[in-house]
């Protein structure tokens, strides 16, 4: 992949910000999507009731997860679906590979699945000699560009149409310089149609799995999941354990929330229910843990498992909009990714909870009312306590705490700072000071507030 995972969020964000016009366009486009969400939400007087209801349903699921999972498994098996369980990403990938290998399949079509991105399935299967084509248009674009998705709903939001035209010219044979979205979409359509007709295996994600009936639901706007699944001999569905909802009637809550939150639409173009295989075909569902049980056991963070992957928190986040999805160096970017990723690897993703202003906008738009900004703050505390914060930053904070706890040190520090700003500004106005890289340093005041107040008080007396 082109995104370097050895760099942290500040460095990757700085790379994204080198192209200022792209940053501004990225910011404005995502805010436009956020505005569409607001319009759609305000059209429903019961919007807040829907959010609260969805949150409570998910709370019930997390409190009784094992029961609902067993119920779903039993009903899915009755329907003729074959159920597999995977403890982690490696086991998930191995199960998928075995299913393909047993049938002599070397080519597979895949619709959008953030779980498979999390498990790095495409890379694993490529190493095993399996050719995987992503059929979601945005996913296919970033796949051809050899990049990961930058957004869970809008995978190529960081790409301009001219860049997509260049990618299609190189890989799909479209005319050089062609950037008309309609023509590019038709080019992709013709390319993918042949893929759908020739692939014997299709893999999809799962938006919702209904414990009551053993069915699962996939939501798409392009119909690519349906095309792949209905034309293939074997349909493999990858599902995180948190995707369960208790009853079919609860879909009436979640389907109304999901797309309004994601893109401002009333509902996805396709909300497809899969309950049993067609004659002569197979449906396999792989239920994956991959750290979710650990997150469930963290009382302060378990609510993050309510997430329905709408992307609303990304669209509203000022940091995400200005830094781009690849700066988060994890499958799920943005605020929600920043509270999920440290659970998988606290050391590797220690930087992400700090990639936030803690403004709370993410929590305000979350359709299942996850307390995202609170969890970001709590993760910061955990990361510092576990010793994963940068050593220089930790020492600076300890020095600051010592200074603020001592009036004498505080006054001495203030006087020293004012003298440096006044007589040796080069000591702070240089490239070694990250703050100075984007800002002019302030002019030093002649006296501190304390000195001014004491003088004023003495004058009155």
C-alpha cells in the first residue's frame, strides 16, 4: 500500500496538507455531505427518538451478545447457511482461502467490507495466488491506484475526477484526459460486468445480522453486492460479531438512520436480505471477533461497538476533513477509528486519540449516540498511563504540571518567557518549534496578569 504505516498522524497529515487546494476541496466536500445529513435528519420529527432507540437496542445487544450470536447461528444453519467462527484476522483470512482453494477458485469478486480491510484480506489472498476484484466503484478506484480506502463510505473521496480519469486510462483503457464522471462510470460498469459474469465466488460485508431469523442485510447504492452474490456459486459474507440486531422489526430503526447519517439519503438504493442459498449455490458467513471481545470487556470503551459504519463522524470532524483518511494509517479512519484502533494495537495507534480537538461534533451526529469524544479523551489517559505517549511529550507535561503547581515556578517561568520573546525571539521563532511552522508567535506583554492586577489593586488602595 502507498500509505506508510511507519509514520504517525501528524507526519501523514503534514504530507496531505502540502496540497492546499486538495485540502480545501476535501474539507468543503465532506462538509457538504454533513450538511445533507442535517437536512435529512431535520425532516424527521422523530430523529432523536430513532437515535435513542437504536442506541438502546445496541446496548441490549452488547449486554447479551453471546446469546444473540448463538441464536443467529442456529437460525442461519436452519436456513441452509454454513457458519464459520474466526477469533482473529488470520483465522478469517484462512477460512476464506480454504473455501476458495477447496473449490479450485482462483478469482473472486468482492463488494465493500471494512472488516476485510481490517483483516488485510486482499493482500493475503494475493500472496496465495487469488485474484480479488473490488466491485464497489470507489473501492475499485483505490484498488487500481494501489491505495487503501480513505473513508468507510466514500473510499476515494480524496481523489479528483481528473486523477480517476488517469487511473482508468492506465488500467481500463479509457481515453487519455477523459474526466467526465458519466463516461468514467460507464467505463467501470463495462469492466465490472465481465467480472460479475465470470467470477465463481463473491464476498460481501454485512450491515446487519438478524438473530430472530438468521438472515443478514447488505446496504449498497450500486447493487454490486447483489450482482456478485447472485451470479456466484459461493457467497462468502464477512461479519464482525457486533453486527447483530435482535429482531427483523429493528431494521426499521437502523435503515432509517444509516443512510441519512452517511449521505443524506432517505435509504440506500438497495437493502438486500440474504436468508438462504439459491439452488445449486452456497452461502457461508464468517463471524469474526478480532479484538472485539477485548473492547467489549473495556467498560469505558464498549459503546464503540455500537457503530454502524455510517461515516458521519468523519464528515463532521475538522481534523479528518483537513488531514485526510490516510493520515490515520488504519482501516477505519476518523474519530470512530481513533477509538477502535488502539484496542487492536495500543502502541501502533497511540497517536490517533490525540488527532482530535475534542469538540464533540462526532458524538452529536452519531446515529447510535456513541460518546466518541469522551472515549478519545479516555484513550489519551490510558495511553499515557501505559507509557505509549511520546517520551518528550510526557516529560513536557510533567514539567508543566510541576510549574503550574508552584506559584514561584509559574512566575519565574512567565518572566523568563517574556524576556526570551522580547530579546531572543529566534529561540522560539524557528523550525524546531512545531507551533511556529503554521503560526506567528505572539508579542510578549510588558507584564503578567498577576503583576498588572497587583499594581492595579495597590493603586486603588
